[in-house]
C-alpha cells in the first residue's frame, strides 16, 4: 500500500522545495501587511522598501540582471574549463596508451629516435648484404667437403638454413616443456589468469560492440550528438577500435566540428599504422573544410595509394583538385579584371583620331594582345571601321576593344539585341578585302564569322573566359535570353544562344549548377520533346534548334570538370526525354536532313551523344524505365515500330552514304546501339526486322556490316559494333523468346532467348567473326576487334544453329580448323598486332585464348592437319616439376609437387588462374582423344600434365576441371599397347583417381 505521507510530499511531486514555498508565503504575508499599513496610514509609503519582498525597482532590476549574467558567464567559463581539462586528460591518456601499444606518435621525439634507429638498422642491413654478396662465389662450392673443417664456415644454402631453423624451434620447445614441468603450479596459475583476462576482454568487446551498433542506428537517424555519446561510451572499454574512431570522425564531420574530426582520424591512423583508408578520406574532408587543401590532397593520395580500386576516394580527390583549380582560376580572373580595367583607362585616356589623318593602322590607338584568336578576329572589324572612317574624312572616336573580357560583354549585348547572327567584317559580293577601288568581280561573297560563333569559339578556347563569363553574370543573362526566346515561335536566336551556352559550361561544374538553378536546363529539355506533341507544323521547333538543345543538355550532364547532381537528376528523372531524343534521331535519319545538317557547325552527333550518355548514366534510371515501359510489348510484334530508338539509329546509319562526316557519325550511332544493348528488355529487339522504305533489315545485319568494313569505318566504330552484339547476346531480357523460323527447335530458342546468335548465323555473321577472329593481319583486325570477335564466337558456339554452321566442313563458315590453327599460333607466342600498354594487351590476349578454347571445347570433332594444335592444348595444362635427384626426370614424387610457375601473360598462366579455361582445355583434349592419335598426346607429355593437374586439383574451385581431366586420362590409358597405362601406374595416377573418387571430388 502506498505511503500517504510520501504522496503528500510536495517536493517529491513537484520538484519545488519546501523552503522555497515557506519563503514565498512569508514574503506574501509581509507584503499584505505593508499594503494594509499604507492603507490605514500607519506606514509611510516612502519608508517602505520592497526589495526584501522580492520586488525591485528598475535600477535594482538592472543591477540584479547584471550580477546574474556575470555569474552565468563565470559558471559557463568554469564548465568550459572543466570540459577542456577533462578533454585534455582523455587526450593524454589515450595517446600515452596508444604510444605504448602501437609505437611512438608521429613527429614526437620518440618517433624521431625510432626513425633514426630504423635508418641505422637499414644501414647495417645494407652492409650485411654487401658481405653476403662477397660470399656468393664461395656458395658455389657449398658442397666442397674440405671447407667443413673451417672453424668459421656456416652453410648458407636454403636447405641448411631451413634445417637450422627447425633445430632452433625444437630447442626452444624443449626449453619451454622443461620449464613448465619444473614450475607446473605457477604456469597453471598464469594460464588461468590469462584465460580470465581474455574472457573479461571478450565480454567488454561484445558490450562495446552492442553500444557501437546503437550509435550506428542513431547516426542513420541523423541524431549525431546522441551517436557521439554512444561511440564515446563504447570507447571506454575498447579505446583502440578503429571502426569506433572513424565513426566518431564521421559524426564530427556531420556536426562540422572539424578539429575533432581530425583528432579522431589521427587516432585511427596511428592505431592502423597509417593504413586506414576511411581515416585518410575523412581527415581530408575535414582538412578541406578547414582551408588546408594541400594536406587534404596529400591524404587522398595516400588513400588511393593504399586502395587503388577505391572509386569514392578517387572521386573525392578528383572533385577537390577540380575545385581548387576553379578557385585558383577565379582568383586569377579577378586579378586580370582589375589589371584590364587599369589598361582601359590608360588606352582610352588618349586623344581620338582626328578627321583627315592618314588612313593607317598606326594612326589608331593600338589594342593590346588578346588571348583568344576569336577575339583577335573581332578586333579586326574595329580596325576596318576606323580605316574606312578616316578614308571618308570622318572622325572616329569609337574606343578600341581592350581585352577578351570586354569583347565577351559586347558579344552578349549584341546577342541580346538580336545581332547574334550578324557576320563581322562583312564584304559585299564582288569585292575583295577592303579595296573598294577595284572593279574586278571575283564572284565571291566574303564573310567573317558571326557574333555568336566568335562568342562560342572564345569560350571554347580559354578557361579564363568561361570563368569570367560565369562570375560576370553573363551566363545568367544568356539563360534569361534562352527562356524568353522560347516564347517567340521560330526565333532564330534560340539556336545561337544554345550554342553559346554549350561552350560556356564546358568543364565548368559551377556553370552547370547555374543552368540547373536558373531554369536553363529545363528550357533545353522542353525543346527536345516539344515538337513531338505539336500538331502545327509551322509551330514546331526547327531541327537546328533540336540539335543545339541536345548539345546543351548533353554538356549539362557531362562529367568533365565535375558532375552536376542537379542536372543529372533533372535529365534522368524526365520520362519524356528519351522519346524526344529518339524522334529527333529518326527525323535526322532522313536523307534530305542528313545532307542539310551534317555540314552545320558541330554536325548532327549531339542527339546521338545525348542518347548514349543518358542510357549509360547511373542517375538516369527513371528515364530508362520509361523507355522500357513504352516498348514492353515489342517482342510480340512482327517488326520494330517506327519510333523505336533502334529504328531511328539504324535508319540514320543506312543513309550516311556520301556524307563526308559519315564515319564519325556512325561511330556515335554505334555507341548508342551498344548502350541500348545493355538494357535487358531491349536485347531481343536487335534481332527483330526493321522496315526502311521498301527494304527489310535488322540491327544485327547493320552492325556486322560495320564490323567487317575496315577500309571505310573507324576502328572505334567496328569495335563498338561487336561490343553491341556481345551486349545484346547476353542471356536474359524479355520473358518471350524470339522465333524466326518454323523449323527452329526448342533447344535453339532455349540457348538463344534473344535471337541474336541465330540472327548472326542467318545473316552470314559467323563468316565475318571467323575472318576477324583468326586473321594475322593487324590492320584488318586490331587487338581489341579480334578480342571482341572471338568473344562473340565463344558465345555463339553455345547455340546449336551456330555450332552446326561452324562444324560443317562443306559450309562457308567451317571454323574448326581456322580456330585450331589460330589457337596454335597464339599459344606459341606468335601474337597479333600491338595494343595500348602491356596490361591492355595481356587482358586482350587472355580473353582471346579463353574464347578460342571455349570454341574448341564445343566442337564435336577436332581440327585435322593443324600443326601444333595438340601440343598447344597440352601446354595449357600445368607443367609438373622434375626430380633433380634422379637426373631431372618426372616421377611419382615430383608430379605431386606444386606445378612450375608460369610467367605472367603466358597461356598456361591464364589457364591456371581460370578453372573454366582449364576445364575447356581438357574437354577439347577429350574430343581429340576420341578421334585422334593417342601417341601424339603421350609424346607431348599429356599423361604427366593430367596427373599433375589431378594431384593439385584441391586448390581448383571448378569441379568440371577435375572431371574432364579424369575423363581425358581414362581415354589415354585405354589406348593400345599398354604404354599409357604403364606410365600412369609409374606416376601413381590410378591411386590419385581412386582417392579423388573416395573423397567425392569426381
């Protein structure tokens, strides 16, 4: 039953102390008495002091407030001092423990002493090595028994050293066992104490880990102060856990307490011996916000050095360097603006040219040198006007152009007046130069560049011009002009403004962000798809505007100079944009439009580049999903619909004949198709028919035609066309398999659900791939093209239709002998062409070998009459070591030892690193053994290599490799004459097979 008196306890229920209540009652009673005394006249009001009743005058109240504020400040100072002292104690305690456990602190005296000691040790080690080098000659005679009598002789061969090490370990163990027997009670006590400490430590670590996980949840909920509290609580029991230290550093980064973030990163790095990538990355972020950019760059370089594949650190370093470069350029531009303003005043302070003076350039105030060639051209117009005025006896007081920056301002002003399309230095038809006295009619119309062209060129040429353009608000002016131009139907200024904007944001992240924030990007996107829904032909945007809008939007999402997340989000989240770009490409594919716009500045590649970038962009999933949903039912149709993006690109490629820039445009178009092939739902669409006028084709046929045309196509186009077919042939995508012919079997469709491999076979593609994949001519088939052609062949052989054509000896695509011969050449070092860098060539080489072997394993019959084929297959298997004690022969002992290591880049090295290649090599060998000569395999050392493979197969993850090797060995031992069986027994191959079978590894 609850205590009634406890329930009546006011202080416990309300938190108000009884003394405070009594004091308040006394003051209230005294105040009532004073009021009553004043009322009956017994008390003089002036003599009454209300201070004792808690009522203060204005002056007293101010004094009281001042006193309380002073006390509050003093109290806050004491609290801050206590916290600082507590923090300092914790700092000293942690670092002293860290120095004891993990070595001296970097930069401390102990650390310097340790560095000096290391240097001394290294010096001694170098001296010792030099002494050892002196004994190299003597080591040759380590088997000279006469030297054993020398008192100072110590054998230095590896075997002697290993024996000495084993003897030393045995001696130490004997000493330990003797000590334990003599001090059994003490040792048992020590063991119990160690076990107790370990249990206690494990318990503390588990408790700390639970608290850390709570901190993680608070961090995920963005409750950073609470997360810091929990992490510090976890630190009390495990102060040297790097994950807790780096988590604390991240919390302080979120709270913008940069010094604290640096402190805990320093701790994590000290514990991890300067190897913690997270600590380097977070300290770099903190340094950056403290204005210590150079130190931040050094930290990120260290992080990338430790983890070369860390994309986040690389991106962080790239963004930081880009921002530092931008800030330096902004500072430089600011200084240049000040310098130019002084020069303007100096030049324009001179006297203007008077009428009647000699018409020479020297009579004009000389403009200074310009950085941009386009601005130099613009200055010529001013010179021409001045000379014309002087010839006519007129005064010419127009100030000269002084700098790049002033000319940029003038360009923008002229575009705002609608003069962006005007040509500078215009010369009437029938005249040349400025010589107006000649009567000769040359029939030419000489025109200089337009204002807009000069603006775009000057922005492209100089980064300083682009930075000035942004900082001077000229970029904002152009964006406003673009938005206003859209309200005027058929306004020619739109194309001019878009071209200038594309040049202005080149490699400028801040400029891209401004385009996003000011609505410029939204305006550009609206242009891309506005014409699709516009019924009035006259009101539709002209193609020139659509091309320029594609160029501008593509520049906004370009990653050069730093990615603008706002731009990528806006473009990638627009569900109409890909449909709009696709319809633009379809319209450009018209032969008449191609001829008209391919000669335009910038060409017709921008829409293709934009489509490619959106399809490959990581932030554009919504746009891609919208395109997929639009054509979800395509696989049920007989042909691809007209507005499908594949149709637009293929029709454009088909009409490029006779276009001067055709190869370059085709390269961009094929890159688009390659990225379309990465979309699973679109892979099967490449095999569906396309109707172009009266002709039926498909994308597969178009891509194969590009791949084989080495005389007219660029290597990039040919390589991309093969990459596109490889992307499209990846299994998966639509739920329905594509059907081409009535006689196709279920196996055909099962092995090729997208229909790409069958389409390659039926369009003569296998012959193209064979020619590219087996030729020795590096000009016809450079390394990257050969790699992709053979890779595509490796995928095609999994389809029955393709395999049948490649295996038909009477057919045009018979590939068994060709691939066998090419395989033999590449295995024995006759490598094709040359590639970019050793690493690139090595990777291409590996993939070519892999796919050759894949094809050979798929064939039902081996190549016939091909030199080096069998030897090549056998050489793909691991090579056993030789027993040096028995005159270098391979015996049962040496065959079980680890195989001889092959040099990097060799085929055997690829095979050992990739179990699939090894399994396919064994499978191809089985095919040969079934129909070839067994003696040739034995004479090549095939039995020894197969036994070596099985003996060392425990490290192989690919089970089919063991099974194929066992099958090959079984076929060998069944050969006539018993020679193979005898050799197998000598090497104990049958015992190895039995053991693998008993262990369930076969």
